[in-house]
C-alpha cells in the first residue's frame, strides 16, 4: 500500500482541481475547507513517505508494471521525498495566507479558479520531483509554466498581462531548449528514462562528444532561463512584482526552486559528474552564481518598488544555490539544498509580510515605510527577522547557509568565493537595513508613536509567524534539516 | 452568415463529420487515428456550427455547464480507469497486469483500457476546442 | 549595427548545430542508435501485451499513459488559464453605471 | 562529392536545425507579439521534425501491426508518440499567449513590445 502512496497523492491533488469547478453553486467556504483537508492529507502522506524512504530505502513506482526501458516510472528516494515535503509544507502555509488575502487584485469570481490553478501547480511540481523520465519532466514542466503564468495574469492589471506574456515567452523558450536537449540525447541513447540515459551517455561520450556537449548546453540554458539564473533572470522582477502577494511567494519560494532541482537532476543524474567536470560546467556555474549574487544585490539597491526589490534579491539568492551546485561536491550540494529550504522560508516571509503591508496600507514604495513598524509590529517584525536572515546574522537560517557555503568553498579549494559571500552580506544590508530603520525609528505621517496591533486578518498573520519561527528554529538547530539533506545528497554519486 | 447555401450544407455535413470523428475515436486502437484526431474532428464540427449559426445558438446546443462537465469528465474518466488498475491489484494505469480482457487482436473490442482512455481523450479534446473557441469569440463580440 | 551582429550570432549557432549533426550517423535505418531494444520490444510484444494493432495507440495509452494524462491536464489548465484571462468582467460595472444614471 | 552525400543523408536534421534557429531568432528579435508566438511555434515544429527524423527508417512502414502476422520493417514508434504529446502542449501554450495578446491589445492599444515599453515608462512617470 505504501508503494501506491505517491500516485495517490497525485490523484488526490488532481481530483481536487477537477472537482472545484463543479462546486460553483456552493458557498466558497466549502471549496476552502475541502482544499485544506486535501492539502493536509497530502502533507501527512508526504511526511510519512519521507520517514519511510529514510528508514527503509528508495523505491520505484512503475506505471502499468512495465520495465523502465519501455514504460514510465516514478522514483521515490530521500531526495524526491524531501523536496515534495518541502513544497507541500510551504504551499500549505501560503495557502492559509491566501485565503485571507485574495483581495490583492484578484476578482472575486476568480477565487475558485485561483485554487484550481494552485492544485494543478502542486500536482505538476510533485510530478516533476517524483518522475524518473526526461520527457515526462518536460510535460510536467509545461503544466507548471502555464499555471505559473496564469496565477500572475489572474490579477487583471495592465502590467500583469505584459509580465505574464514576457514570462510565458521565456518559459517556453526554456522548455523547448530543454526538449531539444532531450531530443539530442534520445538520438544517441534511444531512451528517455534518466538512469538508462545516464548509462547511454557514458558509452556515447567517447564516440560523439559534441552531441552530448550541445545537449548539455541546451538543457542547462533552458533550465537556467526558467530558474532565473543570473544573466537569464530578466523576466523575474516583473513577474514577481506584478503577481498577487501569495503568488509572488509561491513563485519565488517554490517554483524557481523546482527548476533548480531539475537542474541538479540533469547535471548529476543524467550527465554524471565525470562528463560535466570534463566540460568545466561546475566552474562556469560557480562564476555565474558569484556574479549573480553581486549583480542581483546591486540591482536590488536601485529599486523603488519593494516587491521588485525582493525579486532582484531572489536573483541574488539563486546565485548562492547555483554556487553550491557548482562546487559539485557533496558538501556543496548539501548547502545548496539547505539554502533551498532557508531561502524558501525567508523569501515567503518577506513577500507575505509585504503583502500584509499592502493589504493594510497599500504601500509599495520603499521610501514610504517610515514608522510603519508601530502600526504593524508583527508583520514588520517578521520582515525584519527575515531580512536579518538574508543579511546573514547569526541565529537565523541565512547565517547557517552562508557559513557552511564558505566552509564548502574552502573545502573545494575555492576560497575566493568567501569574499563574494562577505560582499553580498554587506550589499544585502545596504538595501534591507534602511527599510527596517525607517520602519521602526522614523516618524510616520500620522504621528502614531504608540504600538498598535496589526489590522490584518489572523489568517494572514499566523502563516507569517509560523514561517518566522521556522527561520529561527532551523537557524538554531540546523541539524534537523541537515540530517534529511544529507541522505538526499547521498542519492547522488560523486 | 445568413447564407442559405452555407446553412443547408452545414446542416448536412455536421452529422457526417461527427460520425466520422466518433469512428476515428472508436477505431483508434486498430487503425491510424485515436482520441486526439477524432476529438479534433468533433470539435471542429462544433466550431463550424458556431461560425454558421452564431455563438448564441451554439451555446444553447453546447452550454457552459455541459462543457464544464465534459472537461472535468474526460480527465475523471481517465483517472477512474487508471485507479481501477490500483484496485485490481496492479499499478496505476495497468492494463494486462490488472487483468483487463484484451480481446481478439484486431477486433473492435480489444485492448483492455485503451479504447476507454481514447474515448476520455476524445471527449476532452472536443470540449477543449469548442470551449476555447467560444471564449475567444465572445471576447471579440464584447 | 546591432542587428547584423545578432544575425551573425544566430548564423554561428546554426553552423555549430549543423557541424554537430553532420558528425552523427544518419540514414542507418534499423541500425541507428535510437532503434534499440525498447523499439524492438514495442514492435514485437505490443500485440501480446496490450492487444491492439496500432503500436502508437499502445504506447500512447498504455506504456506511456501517464504522459498522456499530463497532456490532457495541460488542455484543462489552458482552458482555466484562458478563461481567467478572457472571461469578461465588465458586466457588473456596466450594470452599476446604468443604475446610477 | 562526399560532402554532398553527407548533406543529403542529413538533410532532415539540417532542416530541423534551420527551423529551430529561425524560430529562436524570431522570438528574440521581433517586437511584434504575434510574431514572437509564431516563433515559438516554429521552434516547436523544428523539434518535432527532429524527433521524426530520428525515428525515421528508410522504406519503413507505419507502425500498424498486421493481424495476420506478416512481419514488416516499422519506423521507430516512440518519437511519434512523444511528438503527439508535444503538439498538444505547444497548442495550449499558443492559445494562452494569444489570449494574453488580446488583453494586451485591449489595455495598451498596441501589440508591439517597444511601444508597450514606452507606454509603461510613461505610466511610471
């Protein structure tokens, strides 16, 4: 029965998405409760799967019972179980927030559709993480790109249409480049299953190296476009700033990470460490990551709109993950995975608390945050905590990632990247600290000097507080995450 | 389009188009074709109806509610057949392994779940085509 | 100035791709690299395992049926997405305006 | 002569590459939104063409078994299945982006990327 659990999760998510439109006549509350129940069940089973694979080992799920040479299969190992758990946990918390903050530009009649899209999004992400087939990954990637664009354009503003269009074009270029890489690999191996392609590639590498090189370049560039790795990030700030707050949190904290996860799979499971080292892809990735860290922060300093600023900050933070992947060692990969968690949590706190500010005060300009800390102590307090995490103050999860990334870089003989980490900490401080100082130390326009309660619904504050608590918990006891991450890293061979 | 010739010919052609679409869906497993091509044929016959008789009359024939049920229903059928495989001690979307009768090779009733899935895909594709067309054309007439 | 440069880059990309593909063997028919045991399995055993004569249908809805499920979901998603963009939302506003006048 | 033979043997692949680059060029350089969508479609078609060329077998029969059991040389069926899926995917993406273009034309009054950028810059002022 446990073997059927992953597919049951997928069916549950899909059926919920299909059933929501049939509920139109009922009250909206019914949809919300049903959605939450389904999310909770899936969360429980993802948690159980995580426990199961970590105690008894990985297993395959074969559709129709066919062998992987002719059929499709899902691979449930510590890696995929960990990241599905990550995705469902964050999405559940953001879901709670979104039930209260659907007012951010989404028309009332679109609420139901928003949750349909959310469930299909979740289904696609689960599929991408579980699947062990390159073409199947492509199919799920396309579902994911339509849904992510749709949760941007569902807010019917001028800018959203333009941002969604740019996003859909670049996304599609990315997926087609990926598919082109798959086609080139299919040409020489005749399989689409990841493990069989891996074996085929190792054999063919000697005879036709150019084919493998071109396939690798197309796949990495395509996934880099979708994951907003530095020079390919141009769509991200527009898309993330135009989207509704809960969508921004989903896009920035989860969706981009899913593409990075595929990138890790492609690099280490499809091509293998020997080939990518021979092509110098790791050192290239490290340089790209380092440049991304610095340039993303520089762009963020120049922004006036706070959501755009957070978007550019995401570009910088993706740089850390790319740097960790580029180290191509188990230490580097370990910290890249840890930072996926750490950044996912911190960035969702930032976007959600900014969303709360927009909900209560409708402020989007960075300069307008004077004295707002008195009016919304909880939201801005959590914003401060997450911003400190971004800067890398001890006791937060951001510090753990930076510290360990420095150690991993030293271990890999790449000590120069420690300078980048320090510089990026300073740059992060340059754009986050003024907001915090203004929020707590300046006078606000209404001269309110006493502290009052946030005037936002409890369902919006609770998720922010829970996520804020996580920042400190995994910052103080990083071993909780590291234990899981270590077993996920051990599924890749170096 | 208030042309008597176009209207009469459309009336004459549509039943054959749809019949041919259904034929292609049902024979998808023993001849070229299948759910996508057959569904596309049925969908285009409905689009032809909309073009000739106007969107209001077409919506009466193929109302919003029907299209919604058809959209969800096509996939739900697919999922249900797949889940039957789990119930019959196989895996998701099992065919022979779950004990579905395969029938005689080359006959209409063969292939276990394959014709059923083809019907699900056909419903889905036809309803998708017509719904998208209606949405786009209504936007224009606004 | 800028346009010829971009053009040149694309031509370079094309040349690189063509040079790569010229090195690959082509026209080998059943001896080519992708015509492997999986293909032979589909051709030899699909009648026995799925009971249909159309091998495409056998792969599409049996061996790789999960892909096809994903594809129908893409159709569903595109409908939801298109309706969320295009469904007219002006009606309530117009009605409101009429009642004000 | 050898080169000509080589090119003739690879002509399908070269055609696919040319289509891919043309599509990419259209998406990257054109500022008309409809043309960019067309570019995406051309890119998609190029990849499907490539897949078909990979699976092709000279004088191969379409993969339809003869119920009487006559053995034939079939083309590789898997690429055909993959592109069947791929076509539907690209169609869905096209529909969605066209619907966005409808809305963009309504709100911006133009479907040219450069003019849109100008309008956006004016809005920000």
